[in-house]
């Protein structure tokens, strides 16, 4: 029997074993929950918290309460407050008809009775307590602190709400709302710090979501940009819509992150900024490391700039990318005439089919390599390292190791150019020089 | 690894395997591996020298090696004997030689070392400072991984 066979047999045993465990789990039902729907999604509440369910309407409006308090209701002689969970969680609600009956769950929290209004009540589901899984930060709609966990039952996922948290805080929240107006005038500092901590929480969720959805990792390299970006983001999105729920959201969030002139030939303005920031260097041999060169457009632009800046030196550009598809055409890159600005003209030759490519002098300067810079780097010592928007897409551990690699490979008079919104961690031995959109770092 | 080197190896592996084994050959997704390489059971290693330095490893498990050797000899080999070993060595030679010929046409100068064959359980080849390109090939005899690590001499 070969190793593979053994593995597959072992695999089967494991799954069998899993199956047994699962059937055991299902057989012990020690937790029941009432399930209901909000905006088409399934939610649940522990049945022990629920007193009864009812249908009612025409609640008596109480002035000067929070918007999620629909009013009060007379439940067989008890006056109970009615709360609309959809408004509470900032879930869009349908306009309600004035005399329609609403589905209500009457719950008991800390000896207080509440009625909560939901879209529809489904049924009672029995589950095993240990099948409740902890919530994940990217759930979105509802603030994570109100979620007790997630339960899967017969193919449906239920989000299990923590009623004590919701209504425990609701009592406080209502008080807060009442006193907020005064607070804001008298002690603005307190209000600000409260707001800040909420922002911090939001930002930390956004960090997690970015890492999960787009492999964008927030560290000292891009921290500053993230918090500035959050301010803008908060202003353009509505309150309930701040969290990133999909890859699309994450992409939108990162929209302004990209450095200028990404994936294309650099325009004159950007090229001259780069050229100005390059240090004077009389060395015979100049080595440049372009990490994350992509399709090669930026590398060729860089080659031309370097050729103009250091006409008497032998220049070698080591261009790496770990995306094979992008880099595989880079050595033979050809392009139509309208893509190029006059600064590149002297270095171009026209091919037989009318498209243009760079001449041999420029091509000989560049070595395109399919290489992942988180593996061992076997490049010589460098005068210039360009890694625009590369570090941010590595996990923190890789970032640290690549930055120390940069430190090791960079000559004492060399510079590192990162993305527009990236920076070397502060107080780590790097000096920054700014030239328009370009920031360069040199050793202290 | 230099982008120009990749295609010749992929093409050579595909062409030779199709030629000597017949049947359907599928190329898997290429990827990079950092230096330490575990070996599946049989590995043929060809060294490269010249403008570059590095090596190519052809890695497969014993069952695959037996089936490939049997197919190439048109007889059912029962054990991994001299003939089988020579056959796998020859396969490594064929593929590397064709890749090097292609690279020669592109203007790169390479020399080959004679292949060395390694067999055994739980082997690992570690070479310092070179990351390897893995070209997985699915043949009807089993999976063959071509593991190419080359760097330009500096």
C-alpha cells in the first residue's frame, strides 16, 4: 500500500469518526430557540428569555423616546415598551401601514418585559448547546457585541442574539439618549472620547475585514492611511453601513490607497518627482530592486528615469513579482503609440506590426524574475528599492521580515520608495524625504 | 527565477512526457516554493552550470516511477531495478536537454551535469538561497513534479 492509499484510508476513518460525533451532538437537544426573520435573514433568541409571542398593532406612541421605541402596549393589563429591532440594528424597514398587525416576541430581561417587533416569527428549533459557534467580525448588519453565536440547523444559519446584552445596554442607551443633549454641551470631551472608542472599534472591524477579504494587512506601514481613510469613509456611508460586508466594499474602501500611476507608464509629472528624489550617485554600478513589478510598465518607466539620471553608470534593475501571469509578458512588453509620453521616445523601437517596445539598452538593464520576496532573496546590495503597495498585502510577519531584508540589502546612501500611502514604521531608523506624491526613506 | 527560463521547462516537460508516455498529460498550476523540498520517493536531479547556476529535480512517487518505466520500456517491470532506474534517469535527461536547447536558442548558455537518481522514503532536499519553481504534471501514470531552481550568476 502506498503512502497515498494509507492517507486516503486514514482520511475516511477521520470522516467516519466526525460523523459519529455529529450524530451524537444532534441527539442531545439541550437548547431551544425561537427563530425569526429580519430583512430576509434568520435570527434566533434563547427560548428561556421569551415569555410569549403575539401579534399586535397600534402601539401608543410615547414622545421624546429613541427612534427604535415604537411605543407602549397593553398586554393583558401590563404596560410594556415595544421596540423595533430593525430600527435598533439599522436594518432598512418597510414603511408600515398604520393599522397593520406586527409580529411580536415578548421577552423578559432582568424582571422587565419588552415587546420586540420583527418581520416574521418562524418556529422553535431545538439544538445542542455545543453546536453554537462564536460570531465572526465580518457579519456586518448587526454589531458583533449583540451576537451570542451562530447556529446551523437543517441547512439554515441562525444568528443567535444575546438579549441580555441588547436590552441591558438599551436601558443605559435610553438614559444616554436622554442626557446626551446636556452632555454634549457641558462635557464635550466625554462625548468625544465615547465616540472615539466606537470609531476605534469600527476601525478594528474594518482591519479584520480587509485582512479576510482582500489580504490587506494593517500595520505600522499603513496605519496612518487607514485612520484618515476611515474618517472619509464614515462621512460618505450611512451609520449602519460602515462595516465592510463584501469584497466589493473592501475594494471600495481601498480605492484611494493605490499609488498614482499604478500598472501603467508613469506620466511626466510623476516621473520627474521620482527623478528628483533619487540621490546623486557617482557609482559605476547602480543596483535597483523593484519588488512587485506586475506587468512591467512601471519598471520600464523607472529604467528610463534612471538612464537619464545616471547616464554614466551601469544600471541593473531586479524586477520581481509573484504573479506569474502578470510578469510572464514583461520581458517582451509591446504597446500602442498612444500609451507613451515623449520622455520615453528616445528609447523605443517600432516592431513589424506597428506596436512599440523598448530598445535593447533598456531591456538589458532589467532582469524580470518570477519570485516571491518573502522567500530567500539572492539580490546584491541595492542603491534604490522600489516596492509600491507591496508591503500592505503581506501579513504582519512577512512585512517585518521583508523590511529587515530591505534594511540588510540597502546600501548606506540608498533609498527605499514605498507606496504613496505607506511608510516605514516610525522610530525604526528611517529618515523620510517628501517630493510631491513620492516619499523616500533613507537610513539614519 | 528569470521569467524567460520558465516556459522552456514547462514546454519541454509537456512535450517529452506526451511523446514517451502518450495519453493525456495535464499541466497543473505553477507555483513557487522556498528552498526545502520534500521528495515523494524517486527523484532525478540534473545540475545546471554556465551563465546560471541551479538544478532541476524530477520528483514522483515509486508507483508512478514504476508505471512510467514500464510504459517507456513497453514491458511490465516488477521491481525498481537497473533498467527502471536508467529509464527514469533518461527521462530526466530528455526533458532537461530539450529545455536547455530551447534556452540556447534564446541566447542563454547552460551546461548540464549527468542526472543523479535518489530513491527512498522521507527524503528532503534542501538547497540554500534558491527558491524553486514547481511545474506539476498529471500523467495517466501519476503525478510528476518538475522542480526548477536556477539563478543568474552574480
